[in-house]
C-alpha cells in the first residue's frame, strides 16, 4: 500500500446542519493533496442541499436513524478507505495539507491502527486550550476525552474488528471506541504533537451536557470498573455541572435585567 486511502465520514444531523459549510470548505481544500473519499450520512431533514457538491468521490446516504453512532456504522459499511476520519458539521481541517500530513505520519509510524493528534478544546466561559500530550489510560478512566472523533484516524479493518460504534451511546460512542482501541494490546497507536483539526464552538444545551456525563460514567464503568479515578471524575463533574447550570441561569437573569 503506497498511500493510505482515507474515508472521511460526515454525520449531517438536523441540529448541526447549519455548520456544514465550515466542514465542506476545508474538505474542498484537501483536493489534490491526498487520496480520499467522502461519505455524508444525511439526517438534515432537507435543511441542506447536497446536489452538485464541488467534491469528487462523494457518497451520500440517507440516514436510517437519528442516532449518530448508527449513522457512523451506516457509513462504515460503505467505506473503502484504509483509514476512517469522522467529522461533524462545524469541524474542519486547519490547513489544505492536513490529510497529506496525516498520510506522512501514518507512513512514518508503519501504518498504526489508531493515529491521533493534539486536540483543541474550546470552553463555554474561557479561552481555548490545546492538549498536547498523548492519552494515558488514566485519562480514559477519568473520561477526559471530548465527544468528537476529529483528532483520531482509525484503521478501518481494526474498527470493524472491534465491532464499529456502540449505538447504545448517542453522544459518547467515540469515547467508547477509543477505549476499546486502547484496551486491545495488539493494536498499534501513534500520537503526533500537531493540530490538524479545529471546530466552530457552539454552547451545548444543558440536556446534552447531562447526557454526555451519564454516558461517560457508564462507558468508564463498563471498561474499567468502579475505579477511584471514576469516582473522582464523578465528584468533579457534579460540581462542574452545577457551575455550568448556575452560569446559564445567571447569564439569563442578567439579560432579562438589561432588557428591562
């Protein structure tokens, strides 16, 4: 295999469909620099027109389910690439050579089963931070992984061997998949201290934050058991959820006060 062939999967959901242009523009810039196909699983309910996209080798699938993990599995069955890269609307490549650089890294590390990069983390009330260190098992036990799969490139055969994405988790199926990659001792992992992706931040609704925390708890418990790391995470996140809710309430009150 001279060059890894990427399958870029975009799960186009109803709620995030308006962010699709950010992702599409960065994909267009990758043309000519790397070998890739695009599979779009369309669950936008007609909000986005996908006719005459300025891209080659695009497959559009009508979503059979609103579950993001189910959408990913639907695309995985059609994927031809050696490596899978999953993007949600609003996520994008930072340069027009991002996939070309990912290709070089995969070659340099002798085609790992999982390749991942530094990760941008944007916050509701503060400046963004960059996580420049490789993931450790303790990070996974504590659920210290954002729901997005954008920093990860997954070898298709390995992902299929692990059973694809767990459809029991609507938000954190990516976290569950990464845990399974790390728990498989024979699978090779490679990390590079380089940012290749970013995303357009939108504050998630409180219901999303709560569900994400619940899924993170159950995934960690399922893979690692009732560890001290898990209960420390639970204590920290109960406090974080309270602060998150209080800031929303305070901001809402302040806006009403100013309006009057």
